[in-house]
C-alpha cells in the first residue's frame, strides 16, 4: 500500500512540473523587468506634435481666408498649430517679423519694400494675397469734393503705421494734389470708422471691402481709387517671413503657405460661408456685411487675377514685382535699386498649384 501511495505521489509531482513548465512558455507570460510589450505603434510611427506658430495680421482679424484655413483644418493637415493675432498696421507687422516676435505676417508689400529700402530688413514675401492695392479714399457727398485735388484743405482720417497713408504721396503726385494742404487726423484703427461717420473727417482711407460697411450705415459717400484714379497698379497684402525662418525651416514655411492658400480657395468655392466662418472667430462680425465685402473682393479682382488663374493662388511675377518696387520707391523719391529677388520668392508655393475655382 505504501509503495502504491509513493508511486501516485511521484506521478502527481511530475504532472505539476509539466504544467508549470508549459505555463512558463505561454504567450500570456508577463513581461520581465526592463522589457516592454506594447500594442502601440513604435514612436517612429506616431505623428509628431504640431509646430506652434504665430500669424501676425496687418490689421483687425476681419478677412475670412485665414479663419477658413484654421476652421477647416487646412493648417492642422500640415501639422501646424497657428495662433492668429491682430496687427497694428503693416509697418508694425513687418517690424514684428523682423524682430522675430511672430513667425508669419500679413502685410502690404509696398510697406515691406519701403522697410527694405530704408533699413534693409531681412524679411521676404512668400505668397501674394491681394493682386493689387485696393485702396479707396471715401469722402462724404456733402463735403464738396468732386475731384482728387479737392482734398486740399480737407481732413483725411487714418491710423498710425498704415500702409494706406504711407502711399498717399504716390496718389497725390499722380493726381496733382499739394500734400502740404491736406490735413490728417490720426487715430487708432478701431476708431477711424466712427470718426468718419460722425463727420469729424472729410475723407477716409480704406480698402474696397468697406463699401458695404458704409452702405449698411446709410452714410452717403463717394470715393477715389488708387488704381483707377492714380494708376497705382501694384501688389497689396502678402504673406511675409523672416529670411532666417526661410533658411532654417523651409518645410515650415511651405506647410504654412499651403494651408493658407487652401483657406483662400475654400472661401472662393464657398462664398456664402465666409460670414459664418468670420463670426465664429470674431463674434462682433456682421455676417451679411462680411459676405458682401468678400463678394466685392472677388468681383473686383482683388484675390484672383490672370496671373493666379495661370500660375495658381499666391503667385508673384517678377515683372509686376519690379513695377511694385518702382512705384513704392517713387512715392518717396528714393533713389535706390532693389532687386525683386530680395523682396519675394515663389519657392514655397505648392508644387501642385492651388488654382482658384473656374468661373
């Protein structure tokens, strides 16, 4: 009996030993110390955190195109986290880019040329937005102004660092205005409209998008055009970047421009949505006026030109940039040669152009 019990005990121990050995080879084995067994993708397969950049506007945040780029995820697609901040005039925005307080800016190309001529700042345009300088001089119908020269003895309201005022000398020279006889009322850009509407100034320098704003207010006005009345046909607002950013992180510039231009195209394809998009980010926006302002930009060719139809949105041609430089320097009688290549580059426009929608 004892021998039988001993034999059974040996068999039992052998079975336990086999069971332990089998479980030790199981795929469910817990990781050993220092080892990692994870179902997550290795770090090389994970997307990198988005690059955070600041986009400094030239003015108040009242253009729909950059909000569309943000709202529709076009910058997110480029792995960018873009912070949009208001500006205080093109010259101030250019200074912010020159001192690297923001990576990207929206500013008037003429103001950039002037800064390049005077201070040789290392900032370039990498994509165009306004195909021409859409500046208008609004004036009250009751002011007695009939022709540009009638602005002599009148008061024009504008803001500090405004590229519009910066280029008034070019308009004055082209239309025979004696500048010393024009009076200026300089206020913060947020106060200009109120000053003009209240009649505290006879005229107001603004762009063509302001037409529906004044129509809504019921202010009877007329206007002169820099392009039509003074033949000032040059590029306007453009995306600007510091040369160091271009040299050190060209891929960042390329991605930012691609997302931005997709925002422009979206607004061209969905014009009825621009008011809703703007109001989402700028709650005080009148959505209906925003739609009308965008329609004027499109109808008057501010955003789309023959160049952009052929080469894609954002395109800058050497010929027109040369003319823009000549007009800008001539405005202040600056005798200096500036090579177009020092002011702009098309290197960062998409290899596959982003064309405006066909009419």
